[in-house]
C-alpha cells in the first residue's frame, strides 16, 4: 500500500485467508487456498474464497462497522471430504473475532464472522460446499 493509506473492509479477503491458512483443521484437509479462482489444474481438495458483497454503514461524524459478505467454496473428490472441509472452515470462521495486520503494520479488525448460508453441488469432477459468511469489519 502507498504511504498514508490504511487498509479497509475491502481487504477482508486477506483476513479470511490469514485465518484459514493458519488453522490446522483447514490446512490438514486441503492442498491450497485460492482467492477468487483456482489455478488451472489445481489438485483437489482445495478452497476458493471471495468477497461477495459490501454494505458500508456510515454513522454521523464517522464510519460505522462495514458488513462484508464472504463466500468460501470447499472442493473435493468425494462428498464426505467436501463436508469435512466445510466443517473445518466453519469451525475456523464462524463466531470469531480476529485481526489482520499487513506488511506495513496496518490493521483490519473483524468484530464478528457468522455463517449465514450454505449450499452444495457438483461441478467439473468435484463436489463442493459453498459457505456464506457475514463479517463485520471495524474501521479504525
């Protein structure tokens, strides 16, 4: 980031990656965690995550907490494996408060993260579990 710029709720994906990549329950079950889209030929099982929405909540005289929608998709060769990964992701993200600090020392604080929806399907030779979270981000 350029000098004088702080990170904002738009960086929520970095926080989610930090949480998932440091959770042994998740990392023991997947080969890789990708932002937005997987690499061509990625080896199952893996996770993709993305920011799906942002609700900015202005408060008179300052900024309130932003509400960020995050989707985490768990891909695996078997249905049971996709469920096990989804359970690990839920355990890592649901109900937590967390802080992420970038290389410049700028911090992003998640007040809460809650699972709001889940669906499952199969596509291109893989089962997947799509988990939707609502993350409340404090503007510091």
